[in-house]
């Protein structure tokens, strides 16, 4: 998912790399050969992943058993490069230790959707993907070669037309030998989207209460059921803002999800009304509030994106600080827009699937200015499961069978979002 700055952040990364689609040919290549490091433009290119670094640039190479479609883009807060790939067997470089190699702190890869894979590269600084190239080897396998540079270095290179220099002349050095990969290392590479479930209220804040039903208790019980169902798929990492009867501040809930780089945020509540209303409601951030968040994010990036050291680096590279800031502000604004689009898609998916398992309020897809939804970093929804103030709904909220049925429908909505919709969205 795309991440963007929220008010208060001070630095963010860079520009988008171009999308370079390919064609998937029929047969699968034979087993991948042993790793070697060779110049990019030679016919005998290895199909193994490699990692090379100099003081100015870092090259990250993904081995592929066949040609496939791919897209590469860079994100911020935290700084990272995302590589989305079609169906192919991939080979990543040997895992790195605690110390970064060049600009790269860590990386992982895994299945992101049926027939789709994603590699996430965690970075030390804001970067630009200067070049991406799919190179074919003599045995029919491929390497996707990514040349990654800091923003200041890339700006200087652009001004001197350095992008026309063949990568083989950039002075990359082979990486030091790495220990053999263990099963635990391989398991750690598997990419799982992080979903944060936020059971409302807790502790001294009981929320709504009527007919012997207390909101803080029923939403916590439901959230545990939902967590178990999502974890049982093996496709997601699930975190909860609270797992017991404790009070958590609203801003701390959102900050928890931002700190853990959530891919999705689901707040769980139960509603209350003085009328006879009943049924579930799905809330997303109100358009006017979201638009203000978008402008605030863009302004924050434009004003604060570069630290003193980064400004010094850009000036030292004969770069234009205002140009860099404008590029990054435009990127941040775009990221907020895409996050809003993804939120809307997920909310519609939840409404469609929940309506098969429980009653819904008339026009259940609603907007509000809830504080926990005010983030630009990930899609977020707030689900009002039912009305505590309605006797029939209150009984449902305490029913184990109802919780299981509704949690399964939300799990299906999550599967639909990550399995189908996510891969179709523009990045």
C-alpha cells in the first residue's frame, strides 16, 4: 500500500519509478543456477538475486526464472521501494545482517495476491530508483536490476545527464559472501500485510451500554474472533490496539497503526441511538476532512521535508531545494488520494459481504470525522457492528454464532481487497 506523511513528520522520500510491463512466456525455466555477480549487459547474466553498493548508489537484483510483468515505485515514511511482480519464481539476495548495505536496511518478499508477488526493500534514506532493467541470461532466466540512489545524488546525475552512463561503469563492487540462508530466514521473507484491529473504548471508557450489553466488552470479544479468522488464513499479520480491558487514547490507536506500517486499519464499535435503529454501518473519513488532510500533508511536506543535512546534500549536489520539495509534495498529495480510493473500495467490499451475514442500516456506507480515521498512510474504516440500544441487536452482539458469522464476512472482505482489488489499483 501507499504511505504518505501525516502532519508532524519532517522528512519523506522521492519520485515514482516508471512502470515497465512485460509479457509472460509459457514454459517455466529449469532450476536456478548458483549465484554469480556479473556485469548487467552480458549474455551470461545470473538468475540469482544480488546486492551491491558504492558510496553513491546501491544495486538490488531480483532473479526470475522467466520473464514477467513488473512495476517499481518508491514510498516514504518509512523510506522503501516496492516491487510488484507477476507470476514467476523469484530469487532474492542473501539476507543482510543488522548493518545496512548501501542504502538498504532489509528486504522481504512473498505472495501479495493470486498470481502476484511483492518485494519490499526498506531503506536508510529518501531515494530515487534511477534505473530498472529486465536482463535476460543465456539459459532463459532473467534478472530485474534496480539502481537506487539518494535524492540529492539522483538530482545531480539528472542535471549532468548521468543517467545515460551504462550501469556497468558506475563502479559497483561485488557483495561480501553471506552465510547460507536458514529456513527461518526464508520464512522471514514472506510478505504479509499488517492489519490493525482497533476494538473501541476500554478501561474506564465503557462506550454505549443497554440491555446488559456493554460496548467495550462486545467489541473486544468480536475483535478477537476476527483476529483469529484472519490469522487462520496464514496471509496476514494481525495486531490489536488493545487485547484486554484497557483504555487507549484515540490518537495513540492511530499512531500504533502508523508505527507498525499497517496496510489496513479496522476500528470496531457498537452504535447507540434514541430511535429504534438497528443494523451495521461502515464509516470512512468524511470528504471535507480528507481534503483538509490532503492539503495539510502536502503543505507539511513542502515546508519540512528536508532536514538541514538533506538540504546541504541537495545544495552540494548543485540541486534545487525548492524543486525537490515540490516533487515530494506532489508525491505526498498523490499518495493521500490513492489511500482514499483504496479506503472506499475496501468499505464497499465490507458492506457487500457483511450484508450477507447480518442486518445493515439503511445506506450503510457512511462518512464521519472520527479521529482514528484521520491518517494518510493506509486505508481505514470504522465498523459499527449493531445498535446496543436495540434489544434484538444487543442480543446479537453477545451471540457467539453471530460473531463468527459476521467476522467471517469481514474476513472475506479483507481477502477480496488484498486478493483482487489491491492489484488493480493505480500506484
